[in-house]
């Protein structure tokens, strides 16, 4: 009987492991599907009853923009966590497989799709003949779109090189391009808006991408001292990032919607409705982050904070999807 028990226990452990992997795969599939439906179906839902009209193909543009944002978050988060882990006196297990190359490929395809829309006069092209690639060089939006395509290509080459950390520079170029694109020269004080967006995107990428890679790193580290140390180090970065996202988000919203019209436009405009949904999601993320921080400090097992952190990273994925939706909706009118 004692000879059979180890095999039985190993079989049970293997079965639990397979079931756990299946549950995680199904959960990821559901989250990815939901994240894709938000930008695809969001424009029509947000515009309903507002009297506003979105540009043709707004759902596809929103989806491409969300993929582009995610493609920036993943590698920046990896670089952050690798830097935090390098400061530990010992590392219980090697880092998980990098997702940076996949992110660079996804970002390149998304940026290429967005560039084709710009090359077609901000319309969805129905044939290659409609795409004026030469025209991209003659416009500000076209130049920024090409910069993003090239930046993701260079980021992918950096990942394949001996110094993958160099990808931080092309990724920074993507963030700068997005900050400039979001605030055209015709806008009042565009440099101020671009600076706010630059800080907002950087903090959001470090927060979301850092949490994702922290959880991936901690999976084989469970039960070790360095695991709690790494989680605590990330928590301090996340707190600063949350403050940066909140401050810049509020200031950017007030630039789009004057204070005396905010409450009305949050419910009467498509942009305001999407922004309200994002605010609610970010508030939920902040509560989950607070719950995780309390567990990290006071629970007998600090790594019990990983449970609310997993929910936090899932909601952050929805925040990225809603952010992509915001870029495809018409801006509110300044009254």
C-alpha cells in the first residue's frame, strides 16, 4: 500500500495541475474575447442617443489602438520587473519566457494597420490601391504613424539582439508618438496635453505590464522570501504609477471638458461615457490594489496578495481596451 500511494499522489497532483492550466487558459481566452469586444462594439454603444457620429471603422481602429497600447505595456513591464529582480540577493528560479517579441510583432501589425488607415485619409481601406503610402510622409499624423511602425520593428530586433533592454528606447518613441498624435497642433496648448499624455501612458504601462510580469515571475517562486520582496518592490512602483495615472487623467479630462460641463458630458457624449467607464474600472483596480497591499503587509502569508492582484491585472486589461475605445470616439465640444 505504501508503494502505491506515491504514484497516486503524483497522479492527483498532475491532474490538479492540468485542471489548473485548463482553467487559466479558459480564463485568458474569456478575457481576451471580452477585451476585443469592448473596442469593437463600444463605439455604437457609447454613441447611442448622443447625436454624434463616429468615423467609419471606429471599432476596428479602437481595437488596433488597444493592441498597440498592450504591446507597449507588456515589454515595459518585463523590463521593470527584471530590473527589480536583479536587485534581489538571490533568485529562486529563472525568469519566465519573455513575451516581448510577441508584443513587438503584435504592435508592429497594429501600427501598420493604423498607418494604412491614415494613408487612406483616416478611412478604412477596402483595397491596397486606396492606400497612399507616399502621402504618409507629407502629414504629421502620417509621420507619427510611420514612426510607430518603425519603432516596433526596431523593438523586435532589440529583443533578438544580445541587449534586449535596448528596446526601451523604441518603446519610448511609440509613447512619444502617441502623446503627440493625441494632441494636434490645432489644439489649445498642445504641448501641455502631450506632456500629460506622455506621463499618463508611461505610468499606465509600468503599472499594468509590471503587474502582469510580476505575477508570472512569482508563480515558481511561491513560498520563498524573495517572492514577497519582489512583490513589495513592485507595489511601491505601482503606488507611484497609480498617483501619476490619476493626476494626469484628471487634468487631461478637464482639458477636454471644462469643469462646469463635466457632469453633463460624462453622460451625454460618447467620449464622456467611455471616460466614465474607464474611471469606474480604474477605481475598481485601485480598490483591488489596496486590498493586495493590505494583504502584503498584514497577512501571515504575504503572497496571499497575489489573489487580488490577479483580479487587478484582469481589470487593467479592460482599462487598456477602454483606452483604445476612447481614441476612436469624437472629442467632446468645449462649451
